[in-house]
């Protein structure tokens, strides 16, 4: 998860605004990544 978090932070700083995660039946990991990054449901 830490690699994905670091990668999203770098890409975000470089101007990438949208991300798509393939969960591969591990949605809890994707949820945790989004939570750490401050992404919340609308």
C-alpha cells in the first residue's frame, strides 16, 4: 500500500487528477489507500 500511496502523491503533484484502482478482490486495501490519501465518499 505504501508504494501506491507514494505513487499517487507524486502523480498528483505532477498534475494527474483522476486515478483508477483495480481492486482484484481486495477492496479493503484500496479503501485504506484512499482513506490515507484523504479521499472520502461524496
